[in-house]
């Protein structure tokens, strides 16, 4: 069902973990396969300096989380908000089963939610 690249990323994710004293945290879930994705961000001068994730979910969700983090790291918040699930899928090797597309969409939702939380916190 999954391509080699997706499995490889699932087995060796680079961005899995937590950030101590993060600037922002965000969590989203999806009903379809019960994935829960939590994102930690460290932000410096409007850029994502560090990003980590904790995902409880299917292979596609974990692989998508890692691909999303790789795309987001080093980007400005504005650029990061514009990351699409198509880009995430491309980063995952371009081959994700149709019924698992929503897991990559979850990646973009998680990132946007975390950035939103950061902005809300700042504007308090
Ligand atoms: Zn999933």
C-alpha cells in the first residue's frame, strides 16, 4: 500500500520529539483514522527556527508530519502557512494512497493551527 519512501520516513523520522519551552504548540486530529498530530515550534525573528512533532496515527500521518516539518523549517510564518498538502505529498515521494490524502492535509492543518496559536498568544 505504501511506497518505500513513505515507509522509510515513517521508520526514521527526523523531526519527531518535543521542544522544551516552545513558542507555540498546536494539536489537531482527524476522525477518519484517528490520527492526532501535535506540533511544537520555536520561532525567531518571524522564522521557524525549529519544529518537532508528536503524532499518534497511521503510517501516512507520521510520514506526512515529518515531511511537513522538513518543509516548514527555516521558513517565515507567512511562507509556512502557505505550505499545501500537495507539497507535503511531493516531499513524501509523490506516492501516497488516495484514501490517505487526508493524513497529509492534517499536516497543513496542524501547522496552520500552531501558527495561529502563536499569533493569538502574541496579541494577548
Ligand atoms: Zn491517517
